[in-house]
């Protein structure tokens, strides 16, 4: 897989940028929106950071795989919160009935 990513740097860059953007938006974004100029600067800095991570990926570090693990763990936490919320609703409904 590392060889394929090394031979396709544009695809690797896009994957890294998309994964970093997803992680930022799900973990680090505050509730209120940033002003447009700050938002543009933020995404430009993330694009530059993605370029640096692409260099590390090209030097045989598993950057994309690590980002995929991070996204998978984030999805796992979201599923856990969803299941806990459903169980809490069921418990509250059962308490109201009984």
C-alpha cells in the first residue's frame, strides 16, 4: 500500500487533506463559525500541513493509515454515544411506564 501511495502523490495528498479536514471539523471546531478570512487561512494552513505530511508519507511513514485509524476511532466513539443515548431513552421510557 505504501508503494501505491508513493507512486500516486496527488491522490495521497487529497486523502491526507480530506482526513485532516474531517478530524478538524469533528474534534477541534468550536460551536460558533469563524469569520470567513480566518476560515480561509485555517484551510490554507491545513493544506500546507497536508503537504508536509505528504512528504512524511513519501518517506515511508504510515501517515494515511494513522489518519484512517484516528477517523475509525472517532466513528467508534460516535456509535458508542448513539448506543448510550438509545439505552438512556429506553431506561427513561421504562421508568415512566413502571
